[in-house]
C-alpha cells in the first residue's frame, strides 16, 4: 500500500419507515464498539448516536422515506451518511419557542465537526464527520 492510499472500514444499513430510530442507534453503537470508541471516546459516541437519531428521524418523518445509513471510518473521520428519497435539503433553523420540533439540524451542526447536505439523482445525502479525540483515533480497524 502506498503512503497516499487510504484505508477505510464501513458498514451500511437500510432502515425502512417501520423501523425504529433505536434500531439505527443500536446498530451504530455495535460498530462504534468494534472500533473501541465506547471506551475510548464515549462523548464522540454519544454525539454520533444523537446525530444518527436526528438524520434517520428526518428521513422517516420529513422525507417519508427509508433511511439508508452508512458509517465509514478512514482513520481520520467517522463519516455518517444518510440517504433518503426527498430532494429537499435540510437546513438549520433558528429555535422557535412556539415550535416543538425543528432543532435537529442545529443539533447536528453543534455535534459534528462538519456536515453537509447535497442532492443526488434519487433524493439527497446528508453527511456528518466526527473526529474522535487523539486517543481513540489511533484505532485503524
């Protein structure tokens, strides 16, 4: 492998509308545990799981779509990507005391190191990147 090669490990899961957000969190927690993060980076794990909850909920509630969840660890960033069937891009909205919801993307913005949303031919992809503390980042499973 050359110096510029990138090693990555990843997992993918489809979450139909009838599946629960807890299913997504439990599945992701198992994979984060396989990276050793539940012990070495518990705050990052919590941030990832909350972000997954928000993105899968958005796919189910706002896009009325199956959520396709992909986790990829490339030794620098854990990429959390959710695809759904709606072309409408999410945006962080200012908090409103009259609204009970609408804060999900504000949470994602606060928790992730970076995030973006982009259209694709059959909907959209929302992607968030998480960089764990240096002690956890050394794992290159």
